[in-house]
């Protein structure tokens, strides 16, 4: 599951039609039952992203069966578990769009990942490392060893160090913390964004995955800003499968719960500061 699930449910992201008939859920893994026009044979294990249809009673992945466009799923790696596969798609697609399509990351560049132990952040770290980047990552004290385990070159305890004093002249800031349009925005998150501008080299780019950052502010620091989001991309999912096969990408699953506990899963996510991902299991 993703924060988008409870944000959509609560009306924080969009105004939903009434009565509420939408089945939530974006990430998914499973077995092809009916191939449709996809060419995928029944029995093939696949993972990907369900379509977001706010007015449909049969859309999301919180279900035993879901109909998915063929271009939004790919076969799973042979070594990949269903749990790991379900934890990857939205995070991978968000990171791919952010780092490669928006920021055009290349080997040798440096990346500062905020909330690097989070559901998307810890995937961003691993994908950036696999692309040859030097990675700084911010997290709380309890998550520093976790950051080292997933490959962060320089973990930063945000309660003990000012990240802008450590991460200097970076090429890319990957920000999953601040949503400028959120009326309930956390002041500490705003402080993180404002201080991030000081970490850049000239011409760097801040990519936010929660909304488009202030381009005027970016321009005053001679850097760029962009919005990174989960855009359907088979190449990204295939790449993630290859990285997984080579041991270069592993999602951390903090909670593995039955589908019947979806409400509990969303409550955990809504409280924030979850390490890695929350996964729901559909009973066989």
C-alpha cells in the first residue's frame, strides 16, 4: 500500500464521488488468470500498477481480482516473492520518473535523499546507487544503520546534524517530505525544503514527489525544480526486476498484513515515519 491510498480515501488528494464505490490500491503482484489481449499466458507471475479510476467500483488492488492494462504489468523475476514484488511498483515508477526523466541522473553525480528510510526513499537510495551516484540520506537516529545497510554513502541523522552542512554541492535533492499545497503542512518539513536549497551546486535540481516545488525559489538559487510521480513505464519495472535478480534492489517490508487489515495498514501509514513498505496479502 501507499500513502496515496489513505490520502485518496480521506479526500486529502481529491474529492471522491458519492457513494464511495472505488476499490483502492495501486501496487500489485499476482498471477494472470485471464490474459485478455496482453499475450501473457495464464499462470504467469506478474507485478505492476493498477489503474487509478476514482469512479470505478472495480479498479484497485485491494481485491482478489483486478483488471490491469497489459502495459502496466511485467513478469516477475524468478527469485522475487509476491510480497517483495507488491512493494516495488509505485515506488520504482516514482523514483524512475524523478531521477532519470526529470533529473537525468548520470554516474558520478551526488543525490541527497530526504526520508531515505521511507517507502519511496529507500528505493530511491538503491536505484541511485545502482546508477553510480554518491548518495546522502537523511533519517532519524534509529534508522542510520538501516541506511548503511541499503547503501547510503553518508547517512545523516537530522536530529544531530544539519544536512546542508554535510551534503554540499549536490546535483539532485530527492524530496518526499514537503507538499507545498498541503494545508496541514508540517513546519519542520517546510524547514527541510528551505534548507535544501543551500545544498546544491549551481544548475542542480530538486525533485519533489509530493507536488511541484516553488520554481521562483529554485531560480533564486540558480537551480531547477520538478515534480516526480509514478508514471506507467514497463522499462522501469523490467529494470527493477533485473536489479532485484542481481541483489541490487530489495524492498524493506515493515508490516505484512492480511487484506482484512487494510484499515489498520492505512492507519499505520497515516501516522508516518514507517520504515520501508506496508504490504497487504490476499488469502489464497
